[in-house]
């Protein structure tokens, strides 16, 4: 699910702020340490996390072992297992580093606690898992919400953003084009799912097989999550209905 791995970013000219910490892969801290030393930097000033997923905050413990007392901040929001102590960071609560100003933006949908960070000096956006380089993101049915996600994309579209630094995949140089592509992709999926329901495909596996033709079955689990998120959002809008049959997959129909 992490594509080529999780990106982490050092932001600032001295005493940099570290955005995200990776999954806790062996060798990460040594790699980071070597880079800091090559720049003549002693340590990160602090860590900002985009959201609760393990591939973003899994590196906190090892970083704290190397840099005792390292402050870590994220939005507190229905979190169970956080690497305490964690400072609570809220939407719009500006974080200043050396030569940089980061504005946290609450952007739920992929995760209920997701913050993107807007880098004022560069008109750049650290999008975490809201926008990725080279692929679309997953909306997990447990903690994600497609309607929230679409609202978050629209919020990001209101900003003056040039470049996107995603948590997975390469840097995105044309932010407005990528955001437009993401919004259009979701609308296209929604149209396809509604067409599948109109064509009498009723269960999520049936819809996946119809909409994701030619996609490797290895990805059908992620596709099923996406279809389920779409169906829940359409259900909230009163456009589809779920019919629960015990012992069988739910059947969905147009309302
Ligand atoms: Zn995530």
C-alpha cells in the first residue's frame, strides 16, 4: 500500500522540521542522521505528523531514541495508540521554523485526523496521503469518508499552490492540474459504480469485477474498499440503498 515507500521531508534552512517519520524501517534513522550531519545540522527541531497511519508515525520511537526529547505534533482525534507524548496540533495553528512557515490544514477523508501542511514561502503543500504522486489514494471504510475527502480536495483547490510534496511517489510540479485530475477521477468512478448498479451488478465483488476490468486481482481488495466508500457516500446522499442478507455479501441498488 505504500507504493515505493513513505516520503519524509526536512523543511527549513537550519534546525529543520521533519514531516512524517516513515514506518520505522531499519536504517532510516542512520540515513537521516547522516544527511543532517552532511548539512551541518545537529537534529530536527521537531516532528509534524500528517496522520495516524503506521507508515507515517512508525518511525517516532526510533527517532526519539536517537534524539531524546524530540517534540512530535499531530492532530488528536479518536486516536488509540499514539507514540506519546504528542502535542495537539489544530487547523490553522501556524508552525514556524527557520525561514519557513507551515500552516496545518485539516483535511479528513483518507483518515479522520489528517493534516496537510502549507509551506507559505514556497506556495507548496505537503499532502500526506490526501494526494499522492503517481497513483490515487485509498479511502479506508473504517476511518475514511469519501464525502469528507471530496470536501478536503475542494478546500485544497482554493489555495494558491504550485507544488505538491506527497507522502508516496514523486513530487508533483503542477498542483492545480493534479487536484483537478483527482476530483475528476472520483466523479468518473462514481458514474461507473452507478452504471454497474443500473446494470444489475449488486454486490461489491460484482461491481469491482465490472468497474476494474483489466486491473490485477491483487488490487481488488483495495478496489473493494474504494467501491465501498463510494457506496457509503452515495447512501448518505440517498442515491443508493443497501440490502443486508445474513450470511451473504450485501446487495446494493439504486434508490
Ligand atoms: Zn495513510
